C-alpha cells in the first residue's frame, strides 16, 4: 500500500477521531438544558451510534432507549450486548415501521411507551451533530487537500465539509447500498446547520453488498492493512472507506502531490 501511494505521488494521513462523541456533544448539552433525563435513539443491530449513546448515558446520568431496526435476535451481538451492559433499554421495530420512525404517530407511540425523551435521530445526525463535526478539520495539524470519511447517515460528512477551508474537499464513502439519497441528506443537514457547501462528494461504489455486509476481498484488505500497519479497521465503516480510497488512488483520481487525511473513527 505504501508503494501504491508513493507510485502515485500522494500522501495519506490517518486521523483517529471519535465522531460519535462529536455528534453527541451539543445534543447532550441540549438534552440537559431542556431538562430531559432520558435519551431515545435509533439504529441497526451493529450501530456504533447506539453504543455511543448507551455509554454517554451511563456516564452522564441519562436513561437510554435504543430502538433497533428489525427483530430481536438472541444472543445479542457484541454491539447490542455493549449497549445493554451500559444500561440501555432495547426495543425493536419491524422494518416497515422503522422506515416510518420520523413520523409523528410512530414517535408519539414510542414516547408514550417510554416516557418523555430527548429524541436523537438515527446515527445522531442533526444540525447539532453537524456543528460538532464541523470542528474536526481545525484539529488536524497538517495541511491537506482532501479529507475522507465513511458515510452512513451523512452527518459526519456534512459537518466536516462545513468546517473545511477554501480549496479543500471532502469525500464520503457510502457504507450502505442504495445510498444516493445521502446527497440530499447531506444538503438537508447542512441547510439545517445554516452552512451549505459544495466542497464534498460521495462515492457509492464500495458498500460491499450493503450495511453490515462484507465480502472476502474486504476481509483480505483488512488483514493486509493490519499486518502492514498494526491497525485493525472496523469492517462496517472504515475498512470500506480505506478500500475505496486506495482503489481511487490506484485509478489516478488524485493528482500527484495531493495530501489526503482519512478519518478513522
């Protein structure tokens, strides 16, 4: 991989960053400021956002409810076990109802069931999350031209792009199939934040079959990256981004001299 980078004349830095904490920072302050004691949010069975909300809730004294897409499967996977062990109450919505999770009737039924809640959207992506993620680029200590991130709900990309300087560009790598709706979602999130930009794109070619799905070539890539760099990439998000990034470098997408920062969150 180093040979590939050198051959194409680009430089790649990894930026380790907890984007879930960034997305929660201002939301948790808002929940506290409005007197809420319970957080309710949504996610798939492998959602890192669900894990983050459970951990934050336990640490900061919020009760937490995780509404999970699909049916319950026992035993719980590692992600949901972590959430439950950190005090999160898990509930499940069938996929048809889950697609309607933002409708007033569905939300009202959940709040009636669990009590007053500060509701966080799936992935934590809202205007306050964009505000938190917009602070990420300023903390990068090197000059760069391009920054990349994995893209699930669009919040991280929306925020990173909003925080870039002139001449910099953000690339999101979609981790779920059927993702072109994400372009509209990033625009919506930036509009809600109040800072729309055109300095970003989304690459939809590296989802490997869809969210929380993988293929042998992705596993081979993860193993090789770990052997070379001592870093085990998360296969749901960051491995897909890095695979896509190295593929695009090999294809000559980035001119020689480009400095790229890949956010590994």
